[in-house]
C-alpha cells in the first residue's frame, strides 16, 4: 500500500485513535514553546541559532486531517487552498480555519491553481476531471479526460478578459483559451515525452516537467526556448517528481532527485537569432544535495529546500523513512553553502514517500508551508522576539539584553527589565557576584523597590560587599536602612572597606549618629586603631562637630587637618600648634598661615602675594635672600619699593653679586659705574648694549664706544646693535685702520639695512601725517563753511551789549568770527596790517590762534 493509501486508511479509523497518536507528536510543535525548538533539532546539535520557527497549522486543518489526507495545497496572500485524497478542496484562512468547501471529485485532488488576484481557481483530479471557476462569480469550465490529469495552471492574470487561459498536464500539455461566444478552444503545446507532472506559469513563461526534463515556453512567441534534461534517469519520475519554482519573472529554480539548477531566461542578441527563439536559458547555479528534493522556495538570495530523507535503522539495520529536512542554503556556481538545517517531526513521517511532501510559500511574508498527508506545518522567519528566546534558552543573557535594547520598539513578547533581572539571577547562580552587582546599575536604573529587593537578596547570600560599590548615591536614594546595613557589614569584617565607603558616600545617605555610635563601640575594643579613628573624624565632620574631628586629626598627625581648618575656618583653634603643623607638611602649613597673615606671616610668600605687606621686613629680607636664596634676590630688588638701596648695595658688593650690584647702581643713578662693571666684570657686550638702550643716555653710548674701540668682538656687537640708537659713523670713524673685526661685512650690511628701514619708516610716517593733516583740514573747512545763528541773545564781545539793535529798522554792521565770537563793526579796533583779513582779538590774546572772519552782516 502506498503512503497516501495508508494515510487514507488510517484516517478512517476512530477519531480517538488518531488523537492518541497526535497528542504525543503535537507536543513537539506546540507554538507556545519555549520547547518550540525541540522538533527542529540541528542534527549536529551546534550552538548555531535556527533561521526559522515552526508551528503546526491547526483549527480546521486538524479536523480535516482526522478524516482525510492532504494531497496538495496552494498559497495565496489572502488565503490557503487545500486539496485532499477524498476529492475535497478547502479554502482556509492563515490560521487554518475553514472558510469554504468544494466537493470536486470522489478521488484524489492532484493540483490546485490560483491566479494572482485570488478570484479564480483551477482544480484537477486523479479521475481526469478539470474545473476552472470563479470563487466570487458564476464563471466556470468543466472538462473530463480519459486519463488522470496531474497538473493544472491558470494564467496569472486570468481575471482579465484577454488572459482567459489555462493549461493542463497529463500525457499532453494542453492550452485552453476562451474565444468567440465564450467557447474554450484547446491546443496542444507539447506531447510525446511521458506524463507531465508539474507546471509553473509566471508572466509570459510556462515551465513544465515531463519524464525527459524541463521545458520553458514563451507564450508571446509560442516558442519553446529551452529543454533542461533531468540528471538521474534511474529515479522514477512519479516517485521522485520534479519541483519547479519561479523566483522572479526570469529566474526558474529546478529541483529533481538530488540536483538543483537555477536558470536565468535571457534575451538573445539580434545577430544570433537566425531561426532560433528570441530568448534562451542560461544555468547560473547548479549543485547537488545530500537528500532527495521534495520542494523548493526562494528566500532573498538563498534557497529553502524540503528534502526527503532515508536512513538505516539502528535496531533493524533496514533502510527506513526519516524525518524530512528543511534546509536553507546559499547557492554557489557549482556548490552551495548550508545556512541552516532542521529535521521536522511531522505526523506519519515514517510512512511517507518523497512525492508525499510539498513545499509552498507566500512571497510577501516569507511563510513556508510543509504539506504531508497528515500534517501541515508553517515555517516562518524568526523575528527579534524569537532571537531573544533562543539567546535566553542558551543562557546568553548579555546578548539577549543587548538585542532587546536595540529592538525595544519592535519586540512584543519581551521586556528589557525582565531580561535584565533574569541576567542578574543567572550571574548570582554562577557565583559572579561582582558582575551581577555591576549590572544592577544599568538594569535597575532608578527603581528603588528593585534596588532594595536586590540588596536584601545579596544580604541573604552574604554578598553585601559585592553590591556596596554600585549602590546609587544620588537619584535615586534608597532608604537609610539599606546603607546602614552595608556599613555594619563592613564594620564587622573590613575596617578599610568601611573607611572607603564613609569617604565616598555622602553623609546624608544614612543616620550619622547610629554609625558614629557603632564606630565608638568598636574603638572601645581597639582604641588605637588609626583607620577607625580617621573614619570617626570624618563622621564628626559630616556631623559638624569640627572640634572633635580636629582633635582626632591632630592626634593622628593626619594631613586632612589642613583641609578641615581651611574649610571651616578653624585657625584660631591651632594657634599654639603651628610647629606641629609645620612638621606635618611645611608647604601646606605655610599656605594656610598666609591665608591668616594677620596672625603670622611667612616673608617670601607674603611678598609674592602683596609687595607692600610686611615692608618693615624688607631690609631683613635682603640679607636672608643673599644668604639662603640668591635666585630670588634680584626679583625682590626689582619689585620692592621699600628696601634701603645703600644697604642692599653694600651687601651685594660684599658678596660680589655683580648683576645685583649693576641693577642697584643704575637704580641709584650711577649708570656709568654700572656700565663699567658690566664691561669689566661680566665682559658681556650684549648686556652692556641692552643696558645702554634701557638708559637711553648719549654719554653712556660714548663710554661704551671708548671701552670697546680696541676690542674687535665688542666692536662687532656694537655694529650689529647700535644703528637704531647712535649714528654708526661715530663708531666707524674711531676704528683703527688695519684692525681685524670678525664678521665686519655682515655688520655693515646690517647697518645699511637698518638705515634703509628707518628711511622707509620715516617716509611711511610722513605719508600718514600728510594724509591725516589733509583730512583734518578738509574737516575744518567743512565746519567753517557752516552758517552761524545770530539772534537777540548774542552779545558783542567788546561792548557786551546785544549784538542786534532793539530797533530793527536802524542800520547795523556785525562781524562774526569762525571761533563764534561776535562784535559790532564799530567796536573792533582798526587793523594796522595791509591784509584785509580780520582776526578775533579774544582768541589771539589767549594764543588760540587768530580766528578769521566768516561773516559780516550789514543793514
């Protein structure tokens, strides 16, 4: 008996018997897994994540397959069409619920075909019956053949009036076209090569498989464009049928036996046509598989392959049917790379043959349907929730948490917090307490309840120390009891750790009085413990009991005493302990004392802070600097305006401090002696020149020239630097004839360059001066051209009477100057000069410059 026959016979058994068998197997397919993957075991049991997830199509399908067996199925994006061995066709929704039922034939349905719209269906059966009808219209076609019709395919656009076509496959490939008067006209497309067992129609191309191989027909030209022979002719084509699948309008995937070919339909170049079809087929990928192929489907650039598997039984050592496999492979030119491989526990797999399995798919949703006589299984691409499920099952919590965070807007099943809490529990179970505590910061966030729960959990396992470093200290703040509990844990076993927490934690996190009392109790047992004493001082500081804290710090000679004194202004408390503080840290002690200079001063830093404070000690500082700190003596002499110069000069001359003596001599006005000391003692011409520049005294330059005239290196220095201050001719004329002077040529060139530069600067300044003078002259001229208001309020600057007469009818003469002074004409003195220009007497008398007349008014 064939597998289909056995399936139908078993379907007639009592329903209870079927249920007993299905109950055990269905557990493997429970869609509410975490055990979902149990029925999809990778045969190598590797840690690689599955690519697909599976669930059994149930509801109406379960009811159908209890009494019948599936023979074929077609998938549309809106519904499913299932054919059975008892000649029924069921329309199902995607959950497997029955929406329509058609009694087509009393025998097996061989094929169901749907157009792209899902409005027309073609059905053929084992008794030779073919029906094509509208699901939502009265349109229908019936035909009976005298042989079984294995395949039917309606035009993809059958819904359109000019595409009313379908093909059938038995011993012949027949094309039916509706013509005039709605009559259907058949025509033979191909015959003579055995039964046609598979047809796939896509666009204008029809692909079919018979006993000899696969052909493709171009419906536009009505030409057959290829013949792809089958590889293994030893396999019976009825037992190992060919699987066909169009990936797109021009790519056909062929699976037969254990061979896969991917064919591409291409346009032939016009120059190559002759009597050949205008299209041809090129095999772009070809490879063999390990098992026999029962179905094919595309998945992006990969392939999904349903395989029929046989294996040797370990008990009987006889070949038997194994679970079918669903593989995802990446095609390569002459081989393939396996991406995933799942063995499926479908019902009755032990009795099925290769021809009993079918693979259908929904293009838009990447859904794959595995059809066997007693089962329909749906495979879906795994989503992010499935990915997280798998990671959690493999205890890869870190990766699961990261995946959930990245996809938090799309995941529906998982919550980041739940994954995080599971991760913490997992780490605790593994004994990785520090890592678990560290993860609490990120996972628990600002949730105080969860924080407190986790702290108590760490306490129960004796790991409070592990979580102490990561407890929140600001936003959020936990209950004081939590922090006190941790501090007591450290106080009982780890004084250093306790001290660290007291130093790091803000004092308002816990009840300070309780912790102080606990420390005091421990000090009764160990009164000299420096760690506890130091920590107690910090606690007193938090509690603003600075006196007690200072007492402990001084006892311990701890450097934090300076910070405490400075921060809380406790200087008056340690007046009698200055020496002790200097022993602690002289630098910090001095800084602190300078901040309180009204009580005691430290001369050098006091002077650096303010040159005028401590001026009565400046004479003493001279000898102190000379004795102990000469580098700071000269800066002190430069900056101090209160040190006695004679005393300083005496000290410096006694100690032969040349630079300091030079500075003091110049400051006291004895520049010649200072210059002589530079030349004779230091022998430094550059310093001497710099000194002469600073003093800007012609006599000093003369002395410098006289001293240098018999010293060639000094002359070179003068020539290089004298040009901008003294006429170089004065020096050049005094150079003895025949004296060899180093780099004389370069020095003379530099003098000329400096001279040219001075000329250019002067010319530039002259141009600027002329331009500014002209601009100001124009501005003055514009100003003087403006009118001047003369009214009754103005007076004559000579007679001091109103400038305008009270009687406007009388004649008058008024003179107004540019300086705005006004006179009656008769009040102005008579000019003795020949020039006709008059000048304001007032401005001329005050030496402001004569103001010329700008207006003479007459009436």
